[in-house]
C-alpha cells in the first residue's frame, strides 16, 4: 500500500502543470515581510543567512529580518549585532535572556516582538541555516496576491557541500518527498506540512490561529499547516522557490533529527484525529487520498512487520502459496520502485544527477537482490545451488527455503539491521563501515527504523527533547 | 529591487512543469508497458 501510494503521488505530481497559473503580482503589491529567524548557538551559520536575506531580489523597504537569539552562549549575539549595525532598519537582534524552551517558543517570542514593532503583511519563519536563492522569496510571495492563500512554502533542498553519501541520500529523499509529494498535494488542493525551514504566512491567517506557533508537539510546522487550512485558508507549495539547507552527515545525527519529526507526526495524528476521512469537517484534508498518504508513511513500520509475519505464517501453512504471494508482492515492488525512482529523477534532474546512485540504492542492496530473486528465481534455485553443488555442498532444496524465509523476514529485519548500523557507527574503529552498510541495508529501511523507534518512544511516553541538529555552515551550490 | 519581470519567472516555471508532465507521462507509459509485458509472459 505505501508503494502504491507513492506511485499515486508521482502520477499526481506530473499533473501539476494543469493547476491554475500563479497570479502575476506587481512589484508594488508585494507584501511587507517580517522574517523571523530563531537562533540558538548558530554563530557559524546565521551571519551568512542574514547576508543572503538582505541581498534577496525583494524590495528592501518591504523586508525586515528579526533574529531571535535564544540565549545563545556562542558568538551568535556578536554576529547578529554586527549585521544589525551594517543594515540599520533592516536587521534586528532580539535577545531572550532565558532560553532553552525550544524552537517554537523562540519563534513565538519573535512574533510577539514583531507585532509590537511594526507593520507587516506576512511573516516568513525560517531556520537559522537556510539559504534562500535570489528570487525564491519573490516566487513565494507572489502567491499572496490571491487573497485566499494563507501560507506558502518553498522547495527545501539538501545543500551540504562537500556532500557525503548520507547527504546524497537525503537529496534524493527530498526530491521525492518535497518536489514530488508536495506537488501532488498541490494538485489535491491541500498540504500536510509546510516545512518550518521556509514558511511564509499571511498576517491575517496567522492571527486567525491565535498569532503564535504551536508549542505542544514536536511538529509545530505541521500543526500550523493543518490549523490554517481548517480555518479556511489555502496553503500552497511553490516548487520553484529553492531554499538550501544543511542536513546531518552521519546516521546518528539523521536518527535524532528524524526521530523528532516522526514523534511529532504521531502527536499530530492524535491531536487531529477528528479530520481523517472527514470531508465534512476538514474539506480536502479529509479526503481518502490524504488519509492514504498520511497513514501509509506513519504506519510503515507496522505494515512491514505485518507483511513479514503474514508471509512466514503462509510459508508454514502452505509453502507454495506463500511463494506465489511473495512473487506477486515483489513484482508490485519492482514496478512501483521503478516508477517512483524514475519519476523522482524527473522532478529535479539536477539533483538526480548528483544522487542517482542513492536513488537506485534507496531500498538497499539486499532488497534489490530479493527483487531480482523474486523476478527470476533460477538465480538462486539453479545458479547459486549449482555453484554450491559444484563445490561439493548438497543443498537438497534447503537453500531455496532458507532464501525464501530470509526474504520474508528481511522486510522487518531490515529495520533491526538499520538500528544496528546506528549502534555500530558509534563504535570506535567500526564507524567507517557505516556508509557501506547503509547502502546494503538501505536508506528506506533506516527511515522505517526511525519511525518504529518514534512509536516506541511515544508509546513509552519518553520525555520530549528538542535535540538541535548541529550546523556548520557548509552549504554550497547556491544558485 | 527586482531585476527581471515576474512574467519571466512564470514562463520559465510553466515550461518546466510542462516538461515534467511530458516526462511523467513517458515514464507512466513505459512502466505500464513493462507490467503488461510481464503479464503477457506469465
């Protein structure tokens, strides 16, 4: 089901051309924008972010940057003050003397200050490390010429340079999850999440949800997105507004970042439990399409476990029938994998050129080998068995059963393997094996393992911790 | 200040979306043909 949902989104994304063209806003109608940049110990990155913001192709008298320094203990205050002196009236340093409450609280502090200080028609909430390309804000802001649009987001791309293997996996993932999926959501007429890294919100729309960002979950951006739409505002994704962001360079960093996101999504599902499959309450968000898209991601680990358990049970009950089901399922896998991968490459050909290896290796080399076996069983049944017999080992059909059971179990065991890769990465001397193992186990199973861990933490009511992703400012290719 | 009219962006973005549609349909047809071929061979 998750794979078919992926195909559905790819098909919808390619129909994005048929959407009504964006209104051609005039320059003098562009909104006055207050940019709110939450920053806690971001001295390494925030200076460049401010520099790119003030250099954007956007009328200077309509753009003010407010950096909310959340009691930083590094050189963030000095960096921001220096920029504020260099750009008087355009860059402002807002200091919280007592911080540490998390990003949403920091943003809200900024929003309160901004409301007191000046007149603005929209607020742009961004991360301290993101780099907007020259005309990206223009491309986002033009949507606000339509009075019904309450919020707009851009296309956040992985921008770490030099990019390592994990950055390239994230590049491919973002092509699929943003350039592809969010286009599809535009076509469906709603959005599930405008990323907090680049979220432009109309002032009246923000006021309609209380003027502040949610602080009760770890997914404040998703909560904002859903609440705006439930208040009747349109929320859109602008795929041509490119924003670069630095992403984790190792499995542990990725795990901590995504665990926060996945736990946030579980919290959001519960909080908004009344909207799924309820068009009468939630409009387009309540459609079958959005329920399928949301739950196929959220329940992925559970679905993988169920698939494994069902195949093993079938094997015990009726071995040959289980083989038929396995081949049928993996045949669907092959075609959906091909369709989703090739479609993703077409959504962003430039990113595809950089990450096509990771795109093809996304499910992991073991899963690809299983796909090959499902498509052409003689690989194992004749080829490998023949080689073993030539070497004097008589398999007598045991090899086939072993391979079959391994293939059935791998659907869920791959999550355990991904968890082990994370543990291994922390072991001195073995960490260098982690990249090769991510290719073998797969980036997809790694994301599933993180989702499973999030379920565990949420069910176990483990304390919510805002673990900040470390940023170094190594972003390139800003063009 | 903006150095290029909005219409230039709009035209470029629409061109990309049109090309995306063409590529998407080509991929859809190609994968559907593969599915049909497999069914025929079974």
